[in-house]
């Protein structure tokens, strides 16, 4: 099984639409199966007010229950896979996807499947 490989998501990009939030959180549940430890997601934010963060947590408590969540303004928390809607130079990630969060999560899943096969010693073509 794979070691902990946390995902970083920009909260500013996520909380624009409640339906989009639900889709992303469902996809995060799918990503959980690739972690042997508690699955971790770091939500970075730049300008989200504390009231909106509290509302986000309250709205999604059930979905966030099995996911270890960090919400921070500090970009110094290192993640394995960072998803952003635009490019910004930060050095706290191993891989970065620039674009839509759902597409980024699909890329994370593809990457994790590749790593899992590689760790199991299978040949990959």
C-alpha cells in the first residue's frame, strides 16, 4: 500500500459553488484509498474570511470526517500533489497540476495508480 501523499488544494478555488464542493469532496473520498495512513488534504487560502471557512467546514463536516484536513494561510506546509487554478511559484510540493480541481484530482489518481504499480514491481508500458 502507498505511504501518505497529501494533496494541496487552494480553498479560494473550491468554495465558489456548493455543487462543485460536493463533487470535489466525493472525488477526495476516492483518493483516500491510496493512503495507508490518515488521508490528508491541505486547504491553502489567501483571502477567504474566517466566517466562510467555518461555513465550509459546517456544510461539509460529514464529508471531511475521514479526511485529515489542514486549513492554512501559510504556504510552508509541504504536500505531495498541489492543485491550483493558476501558476504561482511556491516550493512546497512534489507535483503540481494547474487547472480545474476535478481534473487535478483525476491526475492525482492516475499518478497514484502508476506509483502503486511501480511499487508492486509490475512493468508499466
